[in-house]
C-alpha cells in the first residue's frame, strides 16, 4: 500500500465508513473504568529500579546501518537499536530514519530481543527538557541561562510553539518575557550550546 | 488542603537527565544521591534533605506535608493520561517546585498542579512520550 | 591628582561593602542562601549560616569605617585584604561547587563566573589605590564636585555591569524595553495551527483516555484532512500490532470531539473504535 493509499485508508477508518470487527467505545469513559477495564498488553516483570531499564537505551549514535542504529551509552554500554515502520522518530518533530545522524544524542524505548537488540517503539533524537531563565530575546532567537551557563534557543517557524498557563499551544512567542523561568522542549544541536525549540511552557 | 502525609497525592511530573549523559545534561553528574542515571528507573523528590527542601520549597506553593524521603526510597508514579505506572527509586533532589507554583497540567480530563516529581528519561518514557515534557501523575509509596 | 582620585575610592568600596554586609545580615533567606553557597562546603552546613552572617558583619564594619572620617591608610589596607580574601573564596567556590551561588550582593542564584571575579578585582584595585589617598572622601568631592560625580558614577556603573546578581535591577528592565520596542518575535504568530496544539488537544480527549494504554510509540505521522488533523501512533492490542489513529479537530479546540480507531497492521481490519458521545437532546 502506498503512503497516500495508506492515509486514505486510515482517514476512512477514523472518520467513518470502515467496518469495525472489534469493540466500540462510545462517549467519555470514566477514568476508573478506563484504567480498570483496559489492561496494557502483557504483564511486565517488576524491574529493579537501581539497574538500567533493559527496554530503554540512551547514548550517542556512533553508526547507522540501514534501519539499525549503533549507539554508545554514557556508561559505555553498546546498544543496537532496530527501527521498523512502526517506530516513531522524533528530531524536533516527527520524522524518519533519514534524519538520524552519527553524533546525535538518543533515547529509545522498545522491547529488548533475545539477541540483545532493542526493537524500538519510539526514538527521540537530541531531545532535551530544560528549566531555564530567559536572559534576552532577539530576532528568532532566545537566550537562556541554564544553571549559570548560556544556552541559545532557535525559533523554528512552523514548528516552535508556546504554551501559556496550560492554554492550547500557539505559534505566537511574543508573550515570552525576559527574566522569567520557562520550560523548554527542544532538539539539541550536537556539541554546541544551541537548541532548536519545539515547545516553550511559560506563565502568561 | 489535605496533608500529603503518606497518602497518594497528585502533582505534575517532568523529566530530567543525569549521569554522564550527552547534551546540556553533561555537567549535572549523578545527582544529589550520586547514583542517578538517565537509563535507570529513578526520580527526583523535593524533600530528600533539609538542603534539598531549602531549594525546592514546595511549601511556597501550599504543598506542605511532603514527607522526607531519602535516597533509594521507592515511589510509584502513575500517569493520569493512560493509567500506566512505573516503579522508581529516589536518586536526586528536585524539581524546582517553587519556580512554577500553581502551574497546571491536564490529560484525559484529569489535572494536577505544581511540579512535585521529576523522572529520568527511562522512567518517564514508561508512562508517557518524552516529547510531552510534563504530565499529571499520582505519586504514592505503595503500588 | 592621583591623591584626589585615590581619596574617592573609599566611597565606592565602602558603599559596596555596606550593601553586601547589610544584605547578608538582614536578608530573610540568608540561612538558606548560606547553605546553597560554597560556604557550606568550606565550613559545614551547620555553620554556614553563622559564617555567612559573620562575613556580612565584617563587610559592614569595614564599609562603615571606610565611609567615616578620618581616612586612614590602614583602613584601605584592610579593605584590600578583604577583597583579596573574597577572590580566594570565589576561586575555591568555582572549583569545589561551581553551580553554587555567590550570595554576594543579592538572593538571586548566580553561580560564580568571570563577572564575579572581575568585580572583586576592581574593588580590590580601588581599595589598594585608596591607600594613596591623602584625605577623607567628602572634602575631595567638595573640592571638585562635577568631576567627582562623573568618576564615581562611571566606577559604580562598572561595578553594576560586573554584578550578575544585580542584573534584575537594570539589565532585565533594559532588555524588556528593547523587546517592547523592537518586537523580535512578532513574526512567530501565524495562521497555521502547530502540531503541538493538536497533540495537546488529543492528550486531553476522552478518546486518548480510552486508547492511551495501548499506545506504544510517540507521534508516528500526522496529516490534515479537511477540518481534521489525523495523528497516528503505533499500538499493541491484545498482542496484535496495530496503528492507533486519532482525528483531532484542526480549527477548533474541542477535545471531546476527538475520534479514534485501532487498525490491525496485519490485515488492516478495524479492531476498536471510539466515537464521541452524541450531544444530549434538550428536553422541555
């Protein structure tokens, strides 16, 4: 199925017209009922929190071979991350494996296979979540203070959004003020003190 | 407000990196407990010690009664978005609660306010996508 | 000329020391600040607050002596020694606790960086120069009031510019004014609804509440279809690999209207569906 055909099919499925072979839920679901009735697939063994999570990998990409990422963890561990058509890849925005580069920082969650490879459900490249202080604002750039170090945030037109007091995200960043604390989700530019901004959470 | 003494309570959770990790995380070390790593199921708690409490000051947000829980203590964090739960051990002091007093996050019609929990990327990604940044959670010392 | 210039320095150094001392003694948060500074590493957490106030007392005493007549060379020597000792403490803090706050002039958390060193160096130099002062500062100001004000104002500006803990008093307002006048981020507002907004709406919807536990990935793909934005995620449903597809209203904020399906990846059958509850029919 081509990408366009797939989208057309999924549009029909979600917007009406597809035959449902399974269950149908109608209307809002009380949280207790939802959590009680819907069990995550499979029972996971209780993990030891003091050890690395086997279904998670972090580190920097040191090699890319087709759909396989070779990653060296910050603890020196070597990881093989297998990507599939169902693996979500985030690099400032949802993207594809072509965006991955050697040197990118990585977090990956999935299922550890018998041969030690991590079959990834989700991969996040260069993602950072920082609490920072806005020290100055320039044209399409915001300068932050992050624990006493300078960090430069780049506004990416069409992508960067701001959330003011938990209201719906908008692309208008002009309400951000110098001197306030904000939280920033962004994509780090490797080996620099610069970040491309995805979302900025601020009080209005 | 009911005291949060030893009963489950609700707050926001964000995530943070620790250990010798890449990016702007590089200089943070292994956290206040000396054991924090981004790949482990760990968390930061606002009241691990007097020095920690003096920095996080959850009382400034009206969140009094947060019990002293020291390094290694087990906390169960359940996402209010999808009901998924993760078991974590305290490995650091945080988050900076008093910088965001009154901040609210909602998910699936359920909300929570004030930042009371910070999870490692491994722990957060068990219950939510890292790109969400913060979620409302239920925090308890029993499963 | 040098004697006149040197005679002015106790006014600058004395004023700064008075400010620093008064802050350390009178700030309500002084004990907390002391514990967060490198002092706690130097003297121990239990004694940090006492040490903090002791330093403040010393600064207050030296500052008062510098400002009060007569001008004695030994006062300037003591002030120089105090500044050199502070340089040493800053160096210690930078090495032992680089993220700790100086706590020098305000409660603002300011890790020790080059500006703190430069400011203390300027004050040490001014104190050393004051040794050569031949008279108390007030007659020196009276003798040439205009030049005295210019010199002292310039020196005060230098100290201010080198004080990160005082930025909120002048630098932040200045930068806010510049933003108000130049609107550097005015171009960011557009008509396109950012994807982040659609994801936020999805996370608040009853549809996500119902389907969320099955979702395994982050946002996989998204596209616009008429009034909807369609978001897809990988899911697992009863052991079967599936795609969770959500239709989120694109041009209005209505989480309750979000629709969802789970589509089996193997045979493309629809395994599960969530539709918004119909609006209640008004009665009466």
